[in-house]
């Protein structure tokens, strides 16, 4: 129950924090989001999370239904009967009035119902399972949003690298053109520089398409309309430094959603195992009943004078009763009832065997799943470490490529280098920068996947 209320509180807070973002989407065609804001919007607007929260709410209703069984049960009934032919005791002698009214009220109070008590515990575990399922949905969604967000940053950073390469190449083309016009450079150098510039332009167009596509993927996860323009804040380098500082390579799999779900399923089976024998324990309930019955009076004519004499004798003290056409009575009864099952054809015994068989299967599945999860965690750590080393190596490569390009540019401007040497160094620098951006994305994605495998929830900064 604590997990349920914590989850509800977290959901209310996240919905309140995301409300401003949703309002901004409705009133503006442009939305600027940080990673934390994107995650908040996704957790409040994504249909998967909404369905998971509704499932938790459904199990709360199931719990209340089971709890209602322990409340007093009250019902009332009313009946009117018209005798078309009255019952006869002997020929010419019949009893019962032609019109009969009957109003009754009943109340039942369960005193001891073992099956309901066990069902309540089982329902509580079912709710915890739904909460864990919602947590798993949140973890999966957050990992997807992080990956999509990093992908947008990668596309934008790659586009920025290519645009910078075009500007650099354009300056080389302009410089070479000036030298060519003054007879200080060959036409070949001028044409080669132009070819280099022409080769970069299609890559920029592809990069721009990539930016649009990655933004569409992010908007789909956030349930944001396609016509809303989304801008992301931060850079891959900022997130890289943040992750490097807080990286934790734990192998604790206790929070893994798959293993926790299996544990809850096992707990459900244990509750079911204890629920099966409860019908053998007799339930006890108290009850009360009151009726108000009105029956039309019958004139027993064959009694003749006796009846008349009796009526005459009562004339002085029972005038009101004689004036009434109906005879009214209101019996009241209270008591207790107990139901004792004696024999059910070994049904419960076989049900117990079935549940214990399922428990044995689940234990084996749990052991196998735990070994698999531990292997996944180790693989995630290996991928993370490999991505980190690749990223650091590419960072050094970028520094070396920048130095090589500056040297080749200086040599070219001084007339000691060739255009081929300059183009080659410039191409190497561009490829190194793109590879470095890709390696940062791979590292960040690997870390997000690692946290997802552990079952660690992403913490949004306040």
C-alpha cells in the first residue's frame, strides 16, 4: 500500500509539473525542453504510462470489492399477492385472504470469513504487481526518451560539424580563388577546393533531414503534436561530463523489474496456496429479519353464531380492529449461521498440488532469469567501459586532427603545402569530430541501457 500511495503522489507531482509544459504546447508552436522537462512531459502524457496508472486504479477497486464483503449486507423486499383461488383444507373450508401484503427487511453481518481475509492480502500483492509494472513502464519510457533526446543532440551536433566544415572549406575556396586570379595557385587547386565544398553540401542536407526525423521520434514519445517545433537544450559534451562524474558500475540486480515481478508472482502463488484451504474453515455470520405482513380478513360463515357472538363480545373493546379489513403482524428474528463444508471430492487437494507445481516452475524460472539478468548487467558494464574508452580515444583524435589541419592550413597559405594535403586534413578533422560525437552518444546510450537493466529510476533534478 505504501508503494501505491507513493506512486500516486509521484504521479500527481509529475502531472502538475508537466502541466505548464502542456499549456505551452497548446499556446505556442515552439517548445524548448531540457532532458528533465522532456521526461516529465513523457511521464504525464505518454499513453503507456496512463494505462499503467489506470491498471493500479483498477486493482484498488478490486480491493474495495473484496473489503465490501465484510460490511453489513442490507436488503429489503416487498410483495403483493392476489389469490385467484384460495387454498382449501376441506370442502367448503378455505384459509387465507384474497389480498396479501408482505414487506421484509434483512441484515447480515459477517463475523468470521477467512477466505475474504486471505483474498484481501492477495489483492494487496496484485496491486503491488501493478505498481511494479507501472514502474517498469516508466523505466522503459525514460530510457527511450533519453536515447531519443541524445539522438537529437547527436543529429544537431553532426549538422553543426558539417556546417562548420562547409564554412572552413568555403574560406579555402575563396582564398584559393584569389590566389588563382593572382597567378599564385594552379587551376587544379581551385577546382579541387570547389569539389571538396560540393561533396559536403549533400551531407548537410542529409544531416538536416536527420535532425527532423529524430525530433519526430522524440515528439512521438512525448505525445506532442507533429506541428509543434521542439528545441532541446544542452549538448552531448555536457551530458558526457555529468555521466562521467556520477558513473556507478554497480552489479546489484535487486531492483531489476523482471526479477521483482517474478518475486511478486511467487508471493501471489503463496497467497493462493493459503487461500485454497480457507473454505474448509466455516464462515460465521449474524443475521436479523423483520417482516410486516398484512392479510385480508376471512369471514368463516359456517361458524355462524359462534363467530357472530365472538364478534359481538369484542365489539366494545376491538372496534378499531373490527373496522380494519386486514390482519397485520410483524415477526422479528435474529440469529447466527455457520456453514460447514464436509466433502468436495478432493478438489482442494488437487488445487493445492497445482499451485505447488506452479511454485516449483516459478522458482526455476526465477533462478534462470537472475543468471540472465546478471549476464546482461555485466555485458552492459563491458559495453559502457568500451564506449567510454572509445569516446576518450576519439576526443584525443579530434585534438590531433585539429592540430594537423592547422599545420596543413598554415603550410598551404605559406605556399609550402598542397591543396590535397589541406583537403585530406580537413576531411580527417570532420570525420574525427563526427566520430567523437557518435562515441559520446554511444556512451550515453550505453549508460541509459545499463541503468534500465539494473531497474534504476532516473532522478529528475528539482
